[in-house]
């Protein structure tokens, strides 16, 4: 195929970019990635991007294109949609959005009028900027009311959700989170939305892979719309927002993606996601997602043993939110110290954080990326101990150097994508 050996050619033609790419590959192999929103995309799906599909203009939707020569492209997009419906059991799918944030904007534009009321989760407590943050399109265009966590349990305060829904009569209730370690009660959200006559949207960008594999519950039976990205637990490449919805909303949402917000779709992205959906139906994928859950639990358990407090006390997903104040003053320092020893994390606010978002009192970590590399429970425990050791001795250069060596030694033993998850024989 015409893209074969392209990296060899780039090495000759553009050694600067080739050099950076090799440096980045080395970085990804020599560090331990605990960023909950990152993963190593499955080679079969990432490999589909940049194929001949990257050349095709397929503006419009299957059967209604604004460019010729789309007969085969139509088959690919229809197959992607069919597989997505099978995988999640949803009625209608749009697969053209270039990102999940953009998908959310399209949904809001399709079902709301400017000034309508949205009830959604506060950003600082685990929500997402596209759910009504004041600096985002969603927050500037709609009247946004927000719910948060119960102070004691640090889980979503469903009584508050119900009270706010009854009081403000929103047109849309949004659930789904970016830094919440627990399962979301989609059924209850659906009931509350029904009671007040609101649409219910679940944004599953974070836990979607666990849902696709059936290892945690799905919002599809209870939501009018479900949106997701494809690069977190899903383990596909970045870019792409998938919108699943009830049949009656389908055409309106399609129109908001194209021609409302975008032009021609990225056909290589769509072909790649068709492969991803097929991969999600394999035993290897289900085993992977089960291991993601077990690994997050092992990570959480060992961090507690090392004296760290976990928000909500633990995890039921791929994600752990750690209050680091027992060992180091701020999340920013934690991120920097861990980065210096090769453990890659991001600082994150904890519920009712006394610090600003810039400093924060926590770190958000997750198991998807290391699980892709082949880590099992004992490896996660070892990683947790290294993490805690670095934080505890953040001012001791010698101990940090010891941890840095141990991290690199551990990381280089694992491939980027473990053979056991490979769905191809
Ligand atoms: C990560 C995330 C998104 C954004 O996905 P992009 O494809 O990067 O725009 C949307 N919603 C939630 C809840 C997320 O966690």
C-alpha cells in the first residue's frame, strides 16, 4: 500500500520531526503513564489512520454526499454505525465528529435553544468543561445549574440532583465525569430527567471501554443521548466523538455536526473506529477491560497502604483520585516530582479543594495505559509504592534518583501494546 515505509522516508526527508517522534516513542516506553485519560491506541485501529481513506472527501452522510466516488466510503461509514449500534445497543449513531467536546456542542445545539437550562456537574468536582463551564460555549450560551458531591461520601449527591431538577426544571440533565472514580447511577439520572421532562445526556468519554466490554453498567437504556471520545479507556486513537441517541433525535444531531459545525468528515478516522468497534467485541478486549478494573483496584489499595487518602475511599472504575496532602503540599509539586522520576500523572482538584486549580490538592491517576502495556495487579502495587516513595521523599535527591532508576528499569521491560491484547491471530 502506498503509505508503506513512510517513516523511513520521513527520516530522510524531515530528520527533525522524525527525531522528535523517536524521542517521544522512547519517552513513552521509558516512563510509567498513569494519566487516566491517556492510553496506547490499539495498533489495528491506529494503523487505519493515514491509509488511503485519508484522501477521500466524503462531505455529507451515506447516500447523501456532496462529492462523487463515495460508494465505498458509504459502506465503511454504514458498517461503523452498524457495529457501534450492536456494541452499545443504541438506536442511532453519528460517527463524524472530530472530538468529543464538539459532539457535546452539537448535541446542545440540536436539543436546546439559547438561554435554556442545563443541569450538570461542577467542573471542579469532576464534570467536564463542555458541560457548562463559564468559559466554554456551553456556559456562555445556556443557563447552567450545577450539582456536586456529597461532602461526606464524596459521591454524586443524587438528592441534590433531584432537588435542583425540580426547582429549576432544566431542559437537559447531563451526567458523566472526568475525574470521578465511582460508577454513575444512570438509571436514577434517567428517572429524575423523566420526572421533570428534561432530556438526559450521559457523557461516557472516560469509562466507555469498560462499558463497551460490559464490565460496568451502561447508560444507553436510560439516556436520550450518549456521547464519548475514543481515546481513553476505549483505546482507540485521539480525535473523534461518537454520538449515540434515540432515533427521533438522530437527524437533528446529524445536521448540527454537518453542516452546522463541520465540513467533510475524516474518512480514515471513521474506518479506524469501525475496526475499533469490531475489536471491542473480542475476548481479548473484554479481558483487557477486566484487567483495567483489577489494576485500578490494586493501585488504589496499595496507595492506601502507603498512607494516602483516596477521594470517595477507593475506585469502581479505571480511575483513582488521590489526596496527596499527607505526603506533599500540592498537586502541582506532586506532578513535578513524579514527572522527574518518570511517573507521568496530572494534578487535579479534589472535592472542596482549598487550593486553586493551578496548584490543587490531588492527582488523578488511572490504570488503562499501564494495563495496555501488560501490567498486572502486582506491577500496579509496585508502581504505587514507587509513587508514594517519591512523594514522601520529594526533597531527597538520592532517594528520587533511586526511584527514577527503578521506574525506568520497570518500564523498559514492557512493550507499548502487550501481545495478549492483540485481537489478530
Ligand atoms: C475527555 C473528555 C471529553 C473530551 O474529549 P475530547 O475528544 O478530547 O474533546 C469530553 N467529556 C468528558 C467527560 C471527558 O472526560
